[in-house]
């Protein structure tokens, strides 16, 4: 997922212009035509840093939020959320391998990355045993698993939008929610309140609520009021 030279020039110039102006004005400039429901790279970076700090304060003690950076790829910042999930006894035997049977616990990992092609955030996720083995897809989307991991989801999970990919820097498999319709979705959501799109943090909160929440990434109520 390497950024081409065109992208680098495109994002460097606006940053020089707005780095010393007030936050409200800079947020407006950070958007590349907010009417299209997209984010610039700088807006994305600022938003995930702010969100991460708020979420660390508001989340449960067992949850983990952090920003992941990769040497040599300054434009590849990812916001990471990890949480343990304790499965009920009725689900444990059918979902977990013998190595995790005693604990009945899996680790959910969500990554928010930036799509340079679509100019929107993208959700990656994986679910693994305590030893690091990923759950097989036929177990992952079974009714038993979904009832334990996604109990608050009130809508059918859009599994057709997920595909398995290899993380370009970590070399491990993740499920990706394809970003091709994200800009259209965000444009539609904010159609009645277009000025809300001028705040990248509010954009990210809404995106997380719409895309990530059905898959078990639930934001604390305090963060929703940011």
C-alpha cells in the first residue's frame, strides 16, 4: 500500500498552508471536497490521533487503543483497537481450537486504515485465539459466533462487503470492509447537515458507528458526544 508521488505532493502543499491557522479553518481545508464524503490524509491523521486519546480515557480497562506506525511509511498511520471476548460455554466447543478451549477467550483486533485510492477510512478486522491463530472463516461467521461477538448488532451483517486480505506490513490476514461505497454513504448521511463534514473527528465517529459498530467495535457513549 505505497503512496505514489502524486499523493505526496497533493497532501504536502495544503499542510504547509494551514499548519499555523486555527483549527476550524484548517479542518475545512483538510477536506478534499467534503461534498463528496471524502477525507484528506491530513484530516484522517488528525482525527484518529484525537479519537485515540479520547477513547483511551473512555474505554474499559481491558480494551486497548493505540496508533500503529510503520518505519519508512509515514502516511500509513493506523488506529488499532484490541479487546478480549469471552465466549459462552455453548459456543466455545464449536468455535475454538483445543488450545483455547480452557479459556474460552478470543482476541478481536480492529484496524482503521486510510485508502489513498478512495480517500476514505477502511476497516480491517481479525479474530484470533490467545496463541495467535486466526479463526477460520467458516467458524467466524457462524450464527454461534455472531451471537457472542456481535450481540448488539440490530441489522444483518453486510458480509458480502468483506474480503480477506494480507496486511501489507504485518503479513497476516485480515478481513477488509471494501471502501468503494463509503464516500457515497457518508455523503448521504451528512446530506441534511453538510457542515458536519467539516469536522474530521465527527466524520470518523459517524463512520465508526455505521461501519465498525455492527462488527463489534462499539464506541463509548462519551466519545459519541465529542
